[in-house]
C-alpha cells in the first residue's frame, strides 16, 4: 500500500467533502480516503499496483474539483 496527499480546490461544504471522498473510494485499488475541507486536502491510501496518483486526481476532477498530487 502507498499513501498520497492531493491538494483539492473548489470544495466549500460538507457535501463537497462527501463527493470527493466517495469519488476516491470508488476507484479500484483505493483502500481509504480522508478529506479535510479546511486544509483543502485528501489523504489517500491505495494499492500502487492497481491505481496511480494521476487516476486519483482524475477521479476528483471528474467530480468538478481541481486536484493535484502534493506527495
């Protein structure tokens, strides 16, 4: 398992947090996702043999938010 942190912009409420968390957790290979509205970040634990950070960013962007990998 690997862990990455995504910087996410565009979240403004609890619904946004839930949408991002659910989008990340639906990606095959994601074990867990914790989203912090105040920090504008998501920490994701994932199986690096099944998913890449780029795919995680894509899942967030598909929900209408801007994302980039920070670690």
